C-alpha cells in the first residue's frame, strides 16, 4: 500500500514534465509533437498503472532484500544486495509499467486523443504484444538506473543515520531519494531516449536504434530531454521515496497500536 501511494503521488504530480521529456525525445521534436499544450494527455493510463507498478516494485524489492539477508539497520549490507533487489523489483514492475507507458507516450505526442482509442488501436493493429513494445529497452534502462539509484539512496540513508544517531525521517529520505534519482537519471538518459523511440515506432532493436539516432541526428540527440528527465526524476524520487517512507512509518506505527 505504501508503494502504491508513492507511485500514484509521484506520477500524478510530475506528469507534465514527463510529457515534455517524451516530446523532446520523439523524432518529430517538441513543437510538432504538441509543444507545451495538453501536457496531461495520457494521464489516465499513467494513473491506472502507477499504483500496481510501484506496489510490485517495493514488494519485490523488500522481499529480495530479506531473502539475501539484508540487516534491519542496513549498516553491514553490500550494495550488491540493493542492486539485486532493485533489479528484481524493476523486472516485476515492468510487466505493468510497459503497457501503460506505450499508451501514455503515444497520447503524449498526439498519436491518439483518448485512452480507449489508443488501447483499441494498439490491440487491433499490433495485438497484445503491441502493449509490450519496448519491454526489453525499458528493462535495459531501468536496471542500470535502479542499480545506481537504490544503492546510492541506501548509502545516503545509512550515512546520514550514522551522523544523526537516529532513524532517517520521511522528509530527509525524500531529499536523499531526490539526489539519488537525479544522479541515476542523468547517466541513463541515452537508454531512455532509445526506449522512447522504440515505443513510438516499429523499431525493436536497441543497438540499431542507437546507431540510427547517432548517424541521422548526432550523438547529442541521445541526451535529448536530459534537463526535464533529471528534474522530473529528482523531484519524483523525492516524492516517491518520501511518500513510501512516510507510508511505511505510518503503517508500522498502526501495527504497533
């Protein structure tokens, strides 16, 4: 439940930045894809997918951490535990995230005007597998990102907790989540550009997509949307992990009553 609340809060608040990032990364560019108009196009798709997506991630993440023997205080844990747990979490979450991303991004660049129209068209022209177009590129983007974000996040929490001599509060966790998210977002932007292009077209090969972008538009295009992506994920990481930690703390306190 804490994960579901976190995902819904982050995606709802930051949807306009995500729309602008997607339009910047599309082949047509920002202006032709809609500019700054209708920046909430595709919100319904994102909203429907946010809760189960984030819930799946955190349930898997926490379960794998415990399975691998993570300590309750996190003081002696290897970063590889967090990397493995986050990787498993992302793979499970992508089973929900990718279909909603496909619909959301196509609406963001004005390919469709309604969520129902987008779903119907994809189902009719591409079948069920059309909803999973870009699954591998999404996983290929998310795993490096999450392998950076969560070890950094857990490290910052551990160090700050040592310095403070007490548990990290949700607001403090939000700041650390923001820093970790922004750092990971900047490094993995080329993978995000590649994923966006594949979801918006019929190209399905990651390497070929990257080569095509470099050859036809220059290597600089691989960092299209860098600013909005870093800003979006920095703020989003703060909201996402802050709300998650707050929810976790609240539900833990309720259990103790």
